[in-house]
C-alpha cells in the first residue's frame, strides 16, 4: 500500500515538472510580449463617455491656451522694481529655442501709439447703420462747439497726454464706443494685470508676468520635459533679489507620470514583500511561494490579453494590479489551506472546489457589470479583473493542487488551524454589529460626493502650492464660460462667430459677452459698412462738418490742419477693408481669441460662468452645429449627474446580481441573507467611515465600494458554506488569509500619492476589514441564531 | 492670455511744449563719474518725504498754432500721493492716491474717478516723476543713457536706452537742479513726435506739511 502511494507520488512529481515547464514558457512569452504594450497616462479614462463632458474636457486639455507657460517673477520689495523689469528683459532675451514660439512680456509703446491711431482710422467699417443715425443727430453747431472746447481742455490737462493720439484721429469720438469695446475685451481677464513700463505687472508692483507660447502639447512627455528643463535652466541666471514661479500644464503631466510610476513601483514592491513575508513566516513552507506566483502569472497574462483587446492600457489600471493580485490570490489560498487540512488531494479539492467557484463567479459577476459602464476606466479594470480572476481560478483548481501534493507521510504535519475565537455569546455579537451598522446608517445623509475632475490630478503638492500662490499674486478671478466656434479657416470662423454673436446679444447685454466679433467683423459686413459710411459723408455732411470745425477750432487756437487725419478718415476707400486685417492691434488680440486646430480654426468667446446664462446659451447652442459651450461649472454638474446615474445603474445591477447569483448557487433564501451580511456591512461601514473622516466620495471610491461588496460576499459564501457543510478544511483560516492578502494589496494603495489609487485603496481597506470581521464573527453567530428556528435539518443542495 | 499685451494700447504718452533744442555737452564724464554724480544727488534729495511747488509749463504742440503757457501747482507726498493743479488757462486738477485717479475741471465741476489700472501709462509717468523728485536716480540707469549737460547749474540729460519703455516715444528728458542740487528747477521733455514741454518749478517747499484738502478733490465738485 505504502509502495503504491510512493509510486503515485513519483508520478505526480513528473507531472509537476512538465507543468512547471509549460507554465514557465507561458510566463517567458508573456514577459517578452510586455515590451510591446502601449501604456497611457490619460485621466480621461475615468470620465463618463458623454459627448458634452468629453468635448469640454478635450477643449480644456487641447486649447493652445492650456499649452502656454507662465513665468511669474517676484521681488519682495517694490523698491526693487527696476531689477524686476531688468530680470524679465534678460530672461526673455536669453530664450532662443524653436520650442518657444513667442515670448510675451508686455506691450510695445510704438505699436500701441501708431496701432491705435490706425485702428481708429479704419474703425468706420465697424459702424452700423444705427450708429450712423446717432452720429447724424450730433452734426450740429452747438454740439461741435462743445466738443472742440472739451478737446482743448483735455489736451491741456495731464490726462491729455494719454488722449492726444486718439484726439488727433477722432476728435468727435466716433470710435469712443468701439474703443470701449476694445478696452472691455482687455479688462475682462482672469488675471489682475497692469501695464507698467511696457511690462505685465501685478497690482502690488512686486510681480511681472511672462507668457511663453509653445507648440509642445502638455501631454508630449519628452518635449514637455525638454521645454521645462530649458526654461528652468534659463531661470537659474536670475539676480538674487528676483525669484520666479513656473506655471504650466506640462508640469502636471510630467509630475503625474512621475507620481504614477513611483506609485506602481511602490505598490508592486510593497505587495510582493508583504505577500512573501506572510507566506514564508506563517506557512513556513517554500511551496507557499507558488500562491504568490499564481496571481502574478494571472495578472501578467491578463495585462497581455487586455492590451490585445483594448489596444492600450492605463497606468492607473496597472497600479491597481497589486490589488487585483490580492483578489486573485484568494482562490489559491483556499486551495492551499484545504491541501493542508490533513486530507488527500482528491478529498480536499472535492470539499473546496464548489465554494471557490461560487466565490469566483460571484466576483466575476460583479465585475462584469462594470463592463456595461460608460466610464472606460471602469470597463478596462473590469475586463482586467475578470480575466485575472478566471485565470487565477483555473490555475488554483486545475494546476496548483498538483504542485501542492505532499508526500503522504507528511500530510498531517502541514495541517493549519485558525485558533482565534470570540468568547462572546452570539446575541451580543449581533448587538455590537447592529449598533455599528446603525451608526453608519445615521451618517448616510451626510455622505459627500466630489466631482471636480482635478481630484484625479496626482501632481506633486509643490505644483499646486505654486499655482495657489500665482492665483493670489495675480488675483485670479473666476474662470469664464466660453462659446467655442469651429470652422476650417479663421475668416469662416469669424463669419460664423459674428452670426452667433447676433443671437447671443439677444440673450444678455453686450458688456458681459467678451467676443472678438465686437471689434473684428467679417469682411463682408465691414465692406457693407464702409460703403454706407462713404455714402453718408457724400450727402453734404462732410462740408457741413468742415465748416463747423473751421468756425470753432480757430477760437481755441487749433492749427487749420490739426484735424486733417480725421477728415481724411471720412473718405475711407472700400479697399481699406483689407488694411483692417493687418492692424497691429488686431494681431495682438487674435491670439487670445482664435486658435489654429487640426480641423482649422477655433474662435473662443467669454462670458460669466453663471448657471442661468450657461443654461440659456446652451439651449441656444443646440442650433449651432459648429459651436459648443464650455463651462467649468456646467462640466462639474454634468459630470456629477453622469457619475450619479452611472453609480445608480451599477449599484442597482450589482444589488440585484449579487443576491441572485448567491441564490442560484446556495438555493436557500436564509443562507443568501446571511451570506449578504459581509457585503452590506462593508458598504455601510465604508460610507459611514468616509463621512466620519470627512473624505468625499469620488468615482474611484465608488468603484472600490462596489467591488469590495462583491469581495465581501465571497467571505459570506465561504462562511455559510463552512457552517452548513461542516468542512474539515479550515475556512476561517482561508478567509482570514484571503482578507489579509487583499488588505496587503489595498494597503499599498493607501501609501500612494496618486489620488485615484489612494481613494481606491482607502475604500478597499475599510471595506475588507468590515467585510472580513462580519464574515468571520457575525455570519456564524447569525447562522446559529437563525438555524434554531428556521433552517431545515438537512443541508440544502448546491449547484 | 495675451490680452494683457494690448491693454496699454489705449493709453498714450505725449509730453508737450515748445522749447528750443539744446546741444548736448561735448564733455561728458564717464560712467563712473555719472554714477558718482547721481549718487551725490540721491544723497542730497533722497531725504525728501514730501514736496510742493508752483510751476509754469510751456507747451508746444503741433495741434496748436501758438505756444501755450500753463501755470499751477503740484504736490507729492510719500508713499503714493500725487496732485497736479492747473490754474490757467484752464482750471483743472488730477490726483493720484490709493490706486485711484481723480480728475476735476472747473467747466464741468465734475469729479471723475478712474482706476489706476485703466491708466497705466499715466501711472508710469507719475512714477517717473516721483523717481525724479524723490531722487531715485541710479535706478534710472536701467532705462536711460545718462549724460551730464552742464555742471553749473547741474543739467542731466536722460535718453531712453534700447530697453526703455519710452524709447519710441521720447527723444529725451533734461532735468536741471537748483544751485544746492537739493531740488529740481526745470524739466524739459521732447517727444519723438516733435511736441515739447518745459516745466519751471518755483517756490518749492520740501518736507513742509501739505494742506490735507489738496488730496480732497471731491470737495470741489458741487
């Protein structure tokens, strides 16, 4: 008999070697293929795939405005102002690289002086028929006399120094309103900037702003790195009295990449060390390493399969790999503990296969629901997890037992036993559990949900601090909402923008709509205006005005030709519509409002980001196929709504699916209810604890919440199964080890810096702890209490 | 973002008033000597906390047939108070304080209050005048080529250098000091456009208490 067993054992050894070689080859192949996997660092995967959400998100990310680099120079004492200016000039002059398209430090005096005169000269082409009617009413002697008297007074006053160029070109102030529009465009900015000595200076006089325009996109890793390094090197030359802060989207993407890479390394390293230590010190068995190997192999192969299916994988999802391995290892642990129950392989596996499969399939069921999600990150993680779990299940049931088959003589030595028991009566256990759940239920109304997409930005703290400082230094106002008009060319976009402006003007007053169309009309409209303008003066008004000027200007000692530029303007030729487009003033305005895109051109118009206005404009925009509204506030609301509906759908689906699956497998309503206890406990404890510690819920924690519910029910199923089947293998030991390994995976995420990983980790830790304790202590107590009255005497059948 | 760039395009500077051109001195001390002169001036003038004086401004502008003479008074008090009153040929006042500009004229008897932010060039001019009157001369080396035109009386010519904001607006500015080199007697400004101004200052009072009503232009409005 003994000889026969030894012969069987030798046969098993041979089988183990063949299997090990086969698995090793698969692993090698997988490792080799890893090199070809495309990884991405795009937080867009965490957003619901809703058109307006993605449109707004893409706009914020891709707009050239976001690509600008801001350098804020600072002096501590405003007396050092000349040094500040000198530092800005030196820095700007030192920049000589194709990476930087242009450097904006302020304005050039002469461009301003000549440019504004030229703008005023050509501005009649902006005058509408209504404006000409108003002008016509003013062409009378008393009015002209009053105007000339005022001109005289203004020119002799100190402020006349400022007004002189405009007075020469436009003494009657025809373009006063157009200039006001131009001024309005300039002052409706989110930064409180003043022009001093031709530089962009903060109100306290201690900061100067330099804007660097670049074609390097914020997500262009290598280019962004080179650009930031170049700028930082140039800033090393600053004098000691001047410091500088760098504000750029590029810093965020570089920092995120750094943080995620570090987090992935930390989670994998810590989880690996933790698992190894757990198995080696607790099991004191070299074969325990195999448990560690199974999830690694499963995750490795899952990565490959997912990348084949999806094309690319997200870094965030990779970061969660450690946690997934914690889940996937559960089944191996149950097999391992069963194999050390002192029974033969066949008997041990016969006992444990069914609950393992029920647990795994329930978890797969939970994750499968996420495959229906509108959030690609959820789908990606779900696919990854389902494949990992199925592979792990397969390895655990089909392969692992072969490697764990021990010499029959030594089986008894390997027996593991869970020795921690509570000496508290069942009713007290239930009472404590009820109080805990009750407290968590009371906290439910205070649960907060955070939708700010910036919460997924894992950039280092120093970057946020610098941005906060920048906002304070420059008194940054609230971000405006925008209407974005798209066309294949600038002129086409301008034409469309003008038409939209006509409709927008019906919605709210002109002042609050900051649009380039206020001062830059389409060529066709300008041409029409100019023809009307010429006709207007030819109808005898020119001579009348000239006579008035001759009469009154001599009274104030004006030269006869003092206003020649003005009278030349009255005969502006229609061809001047072309000259308008070359105005230096407009060349300076254009980059703020119009951007080249892959599709052609985008014109951006700004208005106050209030709910009421955005709602009205959004309604109107439904008739504008080539325009869309961008509002940070609306974006938050849409996101909130989308995630809420997503969460509701997924929660409902899971809430129905879990009991259903459990019922299918256990076929007894009482058992199902008891098995659900850990899941319900973990969900309520998570919500209660997060509220208690003032941690707001977000998409990552919601996902973890639903997942942990699925995991906890595994514990419930195992414990119920153990209770009514009276298994010889120690299920409590297996559940404890399962929870511990998952906890290792989740705990590593708690120490990560990236917010998505952190929120996922903290939720998992809370859920696993509460799910585990309720499974190990509450489920048996509840089973015993209910069994006395309600349960059938015979164990129920399972599938 | 680039919108800041053109905020200044509304606001222009032109110093006016006719004055005969002057020839720069052939003898000009080297930079070390200029620095020494400026340093001495800073020492002499740097103690000024407030200043008040009457002025006569001769202004020649291409827009007018004849030279115009204006008279008035001005007041400056550290850190940021500045008032400019013109008595003839028009009655007019402009006051800068607490980041606000207040303007008044006799004709309308109305006070307009404007934010300093909306008149950045005017602010730059006022700050420039403060630098001259409070004696911050060495810092002007960053923006001007500086030459000594004469030593008695001391006349210094400031020519905007290539980094200067004023390069394309100003031809030059000449400042003449009193015998003790403790206050400014005269400022000449020539613009690129050809318009010129000469400011003669008299009855200058330094660090004497300024009547607080000077800063209260609103009281003038009916």
